[in-house]
C-alpha cells in the first residue's frame, strides 16, 4: 500500500527473474571498442595497428543502466502487475452460498456481476468448498444444491439476465433448502441495487442460516430507467418514465423507432431532484407517431428501458357524421357530444365541412379514417352509400347509432348488420317493458368482453332486430331479457356495428356511463388491429408468443418455456418467465405485453441484515489498472533507444551524414524490423486473443493428393465463409463431433476439412455444414449453383443460422435469416417442414425427440415427407430417402466445439449438462442418416417387436 494505492501481481513467481539482474549487468559491462576513423595512407594505419594492442573496454555506465532497466521492465510486465486490485476475499470453511440477481435491471452490468461471482467461486474451489448458487429471476427449476466449483462455474457461464422481475424470496428459500443442516461459511448476495417487496423476507431467510461471513455487492443504479407508459394524446406522444428515488437530477434521451428499427424521433426526459418519475414528450405528427413500434432509453440495455407498442397505441382517425345539426346552446342534446367526449383523448376526430351528405361523406373518406360513426342517419344518398360500402369492403369500421330517423326507415339497408323492425320499442308502448331494462353482463365471446356495466344503466327505448337463426352470432351486447342492444356483421374486410339506442341520453343513460366510453374505445381499437375480423371474434382467446424481449432489451424469438398470453388479461397479466414482456400474436396483428405498469416505482436497495456483519462492496473497481501495457510500451521505447545507441557507438550515425552506406542501411533495416516485431508482440500482449485452431490452407482446386485425402477416409466438411472466427468455430465443432462419432460408433471420421464452394470439388463429402451469418460475404451465383448441383447429386447441406430461432421460414425478419433467404432464393429446394416425430432422423442411431445444439429453441427443418396415394408418408427422395437440405439455428458447431485438449469451448444456454450430450447425439443421428439413408424406415418388424414387448 503506497499513498492509498495497492499493487498486486498475477504471476508473482516471475519476479524471481529480478535475481538475474547482477548476471545481466556482468554480461553487459563489456563492449567492443568503437571503430576508429583513420586517414589515408594505409601505411600509417598499419603502423598504428602494429604499435597498439586493442582490448575491449568497459561498457558506458548509462548503456548498462539502460539495459538493466529494460530487463527490469520486461520482468515486471510478465508478472502481471495490477494497480488497486479488486478485493474478493472470502473467509470461513463451510459451503459458500451465492444469491445472484439476474432480473430485468441486470442486463447492462450482468457481465460485471458474473465476473465477481466467478472470482468468488474460484476462491471457494481453491479452498475445496462447495457452492450453493441461486438466481433470483429463475423459476423453481433453478437447482441450488451444493456442487463443486467447476460445476458452479459451468452453470454460471450459462446464466443470462432475464427480462422479468426478481423473486428473491424464492431464490433465498432454494438456498436455505439446499443448505439444510449446514452452516454456510460465507454468504454472498450479488444484488442489482434495487429494492423489491420481498427483499426483507429474503434477507431474513438468509440470516437464519447464520453464515460466518456476509458480503453484499451493490452496483451503481444511477443509469437505471424504466418506461411505464405511453399516451398518444392529441398534442404529443407522452411517455412516462421512472428511476430509483433519492438520486441526483439527471436527464436521459428517449428514442422512438418503427418496426424496422429506424429512428422516428427523440425526446429528453429529465428527473429533477430526488423524484423518481418524469415524462417525455415527442412533438411529431400523428402519422409518424402511428409508425412507432417501440420506445427505448438511448444507451440502456435492460428490458425495463423498452416500451413496446401495438395497434391499441396508435391514434385512429374517426369521422363523425350526425343526422341533425348541432345546437350550440344545448350541447348535451347533440348526438355527437358524448361520442366526442369519449374519443377525443383517444383518437383524432374529423367532421364534415358541409351538411350535404353526398359531398360530406366522400370528402371525409378521402382523409383515410379508420372508423366512420353515423349518429341517427336513416336515408343515405347514393353517392354516400356507395362510398361507405367501398370503405367497409376495404377494411373500415362503420358504427351507426339508432334514432328517430333510422327507426322511420323501411326496407333493406345493406349498411346495417341485421334486419330491423320498423318503429321502435319504448317504455309504455305496444312493445314495451313494464320498467326500464338493464344490460346483461358482457359475454366473453364478444369484443366487449371484460367491460363492466354499472347496475344503474338502463334502456327505455330502442330499435328492435328481426328474429333470425343467426341473430345471436351478430350480437355483441344485449339487455337482461336477451334483446340485442349492439349488433355487428363483417362485410368484406371491414365491420358494420349498430347501437340500437341513440348516441345521447334520450333513449338510454348508457351514453353517460363509463361503459359507453369503454365500448367505443374497444371498437376503435379493433378497427386497426384486425379490420376484417369476424363479428364473433372472441376477445378472451390466447395469443401465441411472436417476439419477446431478452434480458438486454432486444426482441428475439420466444423460447420453448414461453406460453400463450390470455388476451382477456393482457393488460393485467403478470410478467414472468411463462409470459415475458414482448409481442403476442402474429405478424399480422399482435398485443404488446410490457414489463412495467403505470404504477411502477423504483427504489434503492435498503440496508439488509444477512446474519453476520454484512460487508458491502461495489462491482469491479474503477481505479483498478493493468500495468502491463504501460510497462511493455516503456520497454519498447528503451529497446529503440538501445538500438540507436549501438548505431552511435559503432559510428553508423556518422556515416549517415554522408552517403547512406550499405552497413548503416543494413543496421537501419534491422532496427526497423526489430521495431515492427516489438510492436506486433506489444499488440498481442495488450489485446490477447483466444487461441484458435490452425486453419488448413486450401488451394484453389483439389489436386490429386487432396482428392486422395478426401476420399480415402470419411471427412466431415464445412463451408468456408471468409469469416476466420466463424470458420475456426466450424472446424472445432466438426472435430469434436468426429471424435464423439469415433468413440460411439464404428465410423472413424478423419479430420474435418473446409471447402471453398466456388472452386473445390464438393462430391467428395456426404455432408456440408454451412454456418450462415449476416456478416459473412454473400456467395456468388456461380458458387450457389455449384451447391445446387451438389444437392441434386445426392449431397446434403446443413444450414446453421447464427441468429434467432428459425421458427418460420416464411416470416424471417432477423439479419441472419434474411441472409439465409437470400441464399435459398437461388437454390431449387423442395418444400420444408420441421422434423416430424416419425422421421428417420429421430431414430437413425439414438432415439431423439429434438435436435438441440448450443441453443435449443429452433426446430430442425428437412424436406417434407410427401404422402403417397394411400396417405402414407413417402421418403424425401426416391433414392436413399435422405433430405438434401437441413436448416436450424441451434448452433451445432458451438455445442460440438472442443479445443486440442478436448475441453468444450462454448457453454450451452441451459444449465442442464444433458443438452450438450443430446447435441452430440443429434450430430450422430444426422451423420448416420446422411451416410446410411432410410434403412431404419423399414417398419416390417414393428408389429412383431411390439408383440414381444407386450409379452
């Protein structure tokens, strides 16, 4: 410790090299004599040479000191000195308990949290202690049983931030259960710095373990921001944001993006003082606002800093047309008054400029409204009727309200959803009630599902619908006696809706209730979500996951654990691993399920009692400095000075003043080469790269030797993409698979070989592994044609997309999948399907139900099995039944990859070690399937085998 600074060495044994400095000094103290410059004639030189006996003289003291300093710097650099190293010492001798927050706020600093946990686990491993580790954002399958340090490190490497809130209490209970009967020597809580409802309870559970040492890690939460809402109001798009309370004032920038991730607008959001809430306002036109698909905090990498938007967010344009003129003196009697009050905060309202409906309605339709509302209009001019029919056919919503004018009309009207009786039913009339009728509860099978109707809402007058067999299918709301109150019918791509009461409170008090507002807003929302939906569309149906947010706020394909979202509870459904934040539905229409609700608040983590005296530590150390780059740079400077000094002592610099003599030129070139070598070594030490397998040099064409090598033994081959890192990954993966195949089967493949599809002969290989990356160069048309010929001649190509799960080949949106579609666009490929349960691939060697790799969320696509005339599935090809193409994005090579020592290079995305085993089995099945064909498809002996098993 010097002046408050500390220094550590990663390789302290290297410092023993300092003992060699005296020996180096002794070797450097002598130097040859400096050459003398003598004048002609030669006899004088010979005379002086004969008279004097030259002996070596001592090296100058400054040159010796320079070289000793150079050696000292190199020794110190090799010892890996760290200034102000981070303290991660743990004490005790019992098991180590670790609780790690990996919830939504950990996406930005999870790598830092993982490095801290890794150092602690390594220390426990050095002490021979077991580790019980739990993650606060995982489900009950998170296994916290004590394991050795190696297993804990492998599980830690596979961990990732989750886009869901933490459940610290459940994680603490898993640790307590795992350590039942054991007292932990050390208890470490690597928190996200935010408070939660269960923080105190979780701390109590951990404190009851009576640990010998407690350590709490807390990150800086100054940059944590969450988006809680987005209101597309008339004046601007208003976005609500929260951050932890008690922090100093700070401003952030929000960015609005469309579905293609293009920036639409920016807006600042400023948090003043210690308040935890703020708003941002996007002053952009309505048309541009409707293109926004997501709002995010610039620079943030958390799921809470992203607000997803769906069709319900976009402002609609609603055209309002009334059958009577408005009375400014009595606005409450206007047919459009309550409609306007209900929709003004939610939509952009447009009104006609003239009372002539033949001109007003076509003019309104030119402004592209989503909904047209007609209040008590009975007879429509032909021009208006034709324009409205076209509007509905093209997907618009037409909403009509009853009234005296509509009740007085007779005959068929194509712009009402059901046939109407002439006249109206009213209290005290011929077709009347003895008392006003209440509304029946909204059915779950209608778009009004979930709307609560107050008990005091009654109807005293209405237009009746003619009874028909399908009247119930067209009814969205009804009275307590079953009389339809709101009916609807699909027409073309649009929908016609009719309220059988007036839009003002003369026939019913429904327009002055909150239910009226909810009903109108639900209709307007449907107009954008799915204009051609059937009138019987259920609002309680579940929506499949389309795209979900990962722990860093990116939209990715949903994993197998994600379940459909119940649409009826979309606004209140809990955000968990089964329903993470994201988009649910399909590309044609979806619902946004966001992380933070409008009432969400954030607060810093309070002081926690974890049993022992809790030591609080930060993640990382901003003052920690690796001194190696600076020491090597200083050594390089001294090396250059030493070379220049030798030139000066040998007279090289003097000769440079005249003609650039050849010896001096050779010395200068030597110095330059030495400098380049030193710079290369310096760059390698400063920025070390992981060791990669040596790339075998490929010639432009296979020569005879290469052809013999490729055919004398079976080799697995991969396509050289031009990306060195990707090619090395493929080579390491196929090497690991070849070793596994040799150990488990009778096949002994040779070393994997890379091929250039534009020039190398492909027929030597039964299988080509082709990693597809958006960053790799696009192959030429000629190269793709060669691959097409290879597939037609019996070869199989396995495409592995380095991107999201390939769950749909028709709706690929990620960059890697786009590149795959570009490649496949030039290939003559057959129809594809995910591997069916009875496919030969599932039983070629091992019995498999899925084909995981480094990831497990993508199916394996193969050629469709075409049924024959009797309906039985035929082989993919009439020859050997082997599919000529396979597609996945599970990263097989990453799961198979091993280094020269046989150690796995990349962790799987699951903590289950069996995933890698199944990845190898999938590789074995693929290779055996390609080599042997469909021989296992023979089901002749299946009945006999089943009969024996039954006995």
